C-alpha cells in the first residue's frame, strides 16, 4: 500500500497517525506538489494531484484525508474504536470532523496563508481563529477526548490542526483544556515525540526554502 505524502502537510500527518494506530505499514512516496515531476507522477493516479493520496495493492485509489482515514479504519481496524459504529457516538465524531475541516483547520490555514504572503492576519481572521479555539476548548472538556472518552479519528485530525499553530507560534496559554487534551492524545502514540520531531524538521526546511520570513 502506497501513500503519496509530505509530512509538512497536516492532512498527511493525520493519515500517517491513523496508519500508526492501526499498525498498517505504508510505502511512503514523498511528494512535493510544487515539483512538476512529482505532480506528473501523482496525476497518474489522482487527477486532482492532491496529497495525501492512498493507493491500495489492488490499485484502489482514495484521496482526501478524511476519506482515506475512514476507509483504513473500516477495512483494517480490529475494532470500531476510532470510528464507532454506534450512530449517536459516530454523529459526535462526524460533527467534530466536520468542525475541523470547516472551522478549526480552515481558520488556522487562513492565518498561515496570509503570513506566507508576508502580510499580517486581519482582526477578522484572528477573531475567527479565536472563536474556533474557544469552541475546541469546550469540546475537549466535555469528554476525556474530543468526541468520546477514548481516542477517535476526530482527535487525530484536530491534533493535526492544533499542531499547525506552530507555524506562527500561537500561544495556547489560556487554553488549558486544549493543552491537557493534546497530552492525552499524543500519549496514545508511543513514538509521537519522534513523529513530531520529523514534522518540525521537515516544516523548518520547507519554511526556510519557501517562506524564510516566517519565524518558525
């Protein structure tokens, strides 16, 4: 099984963590979507040439990180803990996933994009991010994890979003709930410190090459 991926990308990070949790070995095809050769290779299997893109041994192809993660859990998971089958529990997991892509990650990425363009986020952008984090703080204090009392896909994806705040050194001091939740989630991955170190090193290199004005 292959994954076209770049660990700098939070969506790729999320799929990699899901695979780790499931004990799935992936052949990682490091892909630079700014490199014409890499894009040409990726386009052969994915006309949208997005990462992550998952290619199963039988040639089945999936892209969009949420779709890949759900597929991996449903096909390779030994149980349904990461994506519970109970309709009520799953509805909360889904709500958190949709909140992540439509609100939390969206607003974090919007701030990063402005900074990459050598501008400062507007008061409106900063306000939307703060609102998203305020909601996240509420969610992580309702349960031990973000959608249940155990780890689910929602935790993994929202962790990727929160980790992306490191791009602009966002201070989470007033979000004690989020900080405690991050500790609980990362503790579910014995090698997370190494994984995070790899993210940091790859992102630092990316920033130095493409947006050296950022203080990562």
